[in-house]
C-alpha cells in the first residue's frame, strides 16, 4: 500500500467550498483519502490485478486511464506473467503523475510501465488486451463518456476487457438515499467528521456526476461490448468488466 499523510483537507470550516481538484493537496493525502472514502477499494485494486493476469495477452498494452498514484498499474504488474506486455498509465494531474513516477521507481515493476501526463481523451488506445478506468469516468462530462468508451472498444483486441469502477446512483430516490446514508456512515466510522463529509460533498457536487448501473450498461452495449459483468458492489460503489 502506498503511504501518505492523513486526509484533513476538509477538516476546517470554509466560507466557500471550492470545486474538488486533483492538486498537490489531494495528491499528498490521496491514498488515505480513498481508503477511508471508497468501500472495498483495496479489494477492487487487487482484483483488477488478478483480472490482468487472466486477460493480458502477449505483445499487448494494458491501459490505466486516470492512474492517480499508480495503485492499479502496480497491481497489474504484480499479476501479469504474459511476455512482452506494457502498462500505459495516464493521468492529467501533474501532481498525481509526479508522485506516481516516484512510487513506480521505488517498486521497480517487472512489467514496463509508461507514465503519461495527458488528458485521457487525447491518448490513443491501440493493441490493448485490457483497459482500466478505476473511478475515472465519473469525472468526465456526461456528454463525452460514450465517445471515450467507443474509442476504448475500438482499441481493444478481440476478447479484451474494460474494467470500469464508478460511484453509481440508484434510480429511486428512496434507494439512493439509503446508499448515500450507508456511505456517509462508512466515512464516519473511518474518522471523518460531519463537517468533512458535508464540505467534501459540496466540493464534488459539480465535478463528479454519477450514472446508474443501467446507464453504464446501456452505454457499454452501444459501444459494442458483448458482456457486462458487475463483479463488485458495496453501497453506491460498483465495478464492472465489459468484454469485447
């Protein structure tokens, strides 16, 4: 597990809460933040590594789109035994990429990892046996999501997979309220105060726009994927694998 400082970004009251950004402050505390905020995060990351071991093909690329500090790329590198694979880790945050490079250098991955600081929408996808978007698509404008999935589909080899992890909304107001309440209690039990929970929610309100699972499933099918499997769900967090 990548070490970090404790997340206290929203611990002090602010007159106006700014929109959430993956800046230096977030990069410094990101591992602590995501462990305390996303139920099952370690399980998701390790299972993505296991799936990479299953689906990676020789002489192919494995993409980690929205790689943050490189946890998924490292998990993939631990499990892939297939020869001549290459991991391409992409993030548009210079602060995240700088720390990602440090972590990868310290780990000395047995699989080559290329780190790219770029908007994932500008990065070509080709010769891919696996693409991962681990809590990434939710930060992209909804009207741009279908085009990204279509690009990924076109860049995947036959039998290749997209692993898509997302915070999801429930179609009914009552059901959604239950999932939100359970998630907030999860954060309380991990030491976040009511102020931190409230201010973080305000910071994400206009930045993280969630879809329902059926929205994701419909979009993936329209992109061409033949089978969509929800393999993980806890409260309002889910991960699915889509097969070409």
